[in-house]
C-alpha cells in the first residue's frame, strides 16, 4: 500500500507529459508501493508513447417507438444510447427527455436488450408494458386484477 508521501499530488501547473509520466508511474508501482528495476525500464519505454483509447458505440440498432417512428442508434457501453443519422454519425440534436424514443429504449434495457435481425438490419425487440388494473374493494383496499379477460381487453 502506498504511503501519503508516495501518492502523487495533483499539480495544475504541470504539463500533460508530466501528468502522463505520473500516471504511468502509478500504474507500474508494485503492490509494495515501490518500483523495481524492471518496472522502471518499462516506464521509461512507455514514456515514448501516448495511448488514446476511443470506444465506438457498436453497430447501429434500430428501434420503433410507441408512435411507430423508427430510430437508429448506437448503444455505447459508457455513454448509453446515441441516436445516429443515415451516415452513422451522431445527430447534432438528440431527442428530448419527453421523446417516445427514450420510453422505447428504457423498456428495451429493462427487458434484457434483445435484438432481432430483420432483412439484414438489427432491431431492438421490446414490448410496451401494459398498465395493470386495480379492483376497488372498498375504503383504502384494492386488489390487482389478474384475470385474463382484463389483460386481453388492453388493460
């Protein structure tokens, strides 16, 4: 475990190269909090490289919302769904929170993110949940209506 003296302090005046070297040193520090000779040489070799990791959102997925509008989006593992245009680039204006797109995507997430290939295109498979009916028994007492007849009628 590293002691307080060994923990690098944030220095706003330091350059990005200093910061990168500090991060490399932190990554290479052994479990005892001290770098050995092998770790030192690895860190020196790494100082020549600057690694940038860019995560793509993955393949485009289409979803049809509750109002029958088709949306194409990427499901980014860190940023979540991003609506994309015909050319595959993210749209400048993403749908607002009140958009039916978000209801569809949230249901799709809750239902396990199942996809289906239709004519070579990947579609998100989701079912809009039905509102369950309550039967008033009297006073403050209600019972959930679980009869098949009420669910077939559209709830």
